[in-house]
């Protein structure tokens, strides 16, 4: 279903904010060309078409990669690191599970808790 997406602002860091991208009914709206430019002459091109990218964690994007399937038959989520552009090991969890784990981790970060306690 289409939705407006969500952004998790990090109050304790100057890094990029995590973002769950809006879905327009056929794809997640993301500027894919900032991450990868397909080479039409390369038969080994991993992404001849832009993949489904549900979210950015502030450092890496997470791709629903059709070449990787979870045990339940759903497409697996794969992290593509910003620094190297390499794909990491596929997740066994769903995309929303990984997103919620990441949000929990960021919101329970000690620096975040310290920042919140000084704002009272």
C-alpha cells in the first residue's frame, strides 16, 4: 500500500537520519543513482533495474534482493554498505523487523538517552 514514509531523526549525531522510503504502489521512492549506476554492457550487472529499497539506516541502504529468498519464501533484505558498495549477508528477518530493531537500537543508545535527560 502507498504511504508517506518515515524519518528517524538522530538527536545525538551529525550523521544522516534513518529513513523508511515512501512506497508509490510499485516501488520505494529512492534516488538509486546515488548508490549505483547500472552498466548495460556488463552481463554480471547485479542491478540492471533499480531494486526495491525500503530503507536507509543512516549509513547503508537495505535492498529487497530477488536473488535471495528467506526460508518462508519471501524476498530477503540485503544491506548494501555505503563505504564499499558491497552486499552483506541476506537477513533472515523481514524488512520491518530489521527496521524496528534498528530504531530500538538507536533510541536506546546511551548518548541518545543522555541527550533526552538533559532536555527536561
